[in-house]
């Protein structure tokens, strides 16, 4: 099974709204079966609802947090260092009191 997918990415610190989804869908018309809209920002509830509108080309949404998780999952462009740091300091007063 194969189908055409187009994606669009947005470097936003704010929110993606339904108009962005509609604009992307319009640009996809006749060119793809599905879309993926990726943003470094957030996605409004109305934008998510717009992606599921009956009879319209489906669009998957990936927000900034989801993008970061996917980059980590596939080790793409990120370095992950897992550290456990314990800072232990001697309490001299306690030792002197015994």
C-alpha cells in the first residue's frame, strides 16, 4: 500500500490555529492523500478538530513536545546523556558533636 504524504513545518513559539491547518490543506489539494503539520510551538483544540473534519484530507499534527520526543526516540540531531548526580557534603558540626 502506498499513498502520497506532504508535510509542512512551522517554527513557532506560539500556537497553530485552524486557519493554518486549512491553508495547508488547500495547498495539498490534488497533490497528496494525507498531510503532516509539524510545529515547534503548540496546537490549539480548534486546529486539532479541523484536522478531523469529515470529507477533508486528513492531517496529522506534531507539536514541539511531540517533536522532541520523536527526535529522542530516533536519535536524530540530539545527544542524550543520562546522569545521576548526587551532591554529598560533610556536616562537620555533626561529626564534632559525637
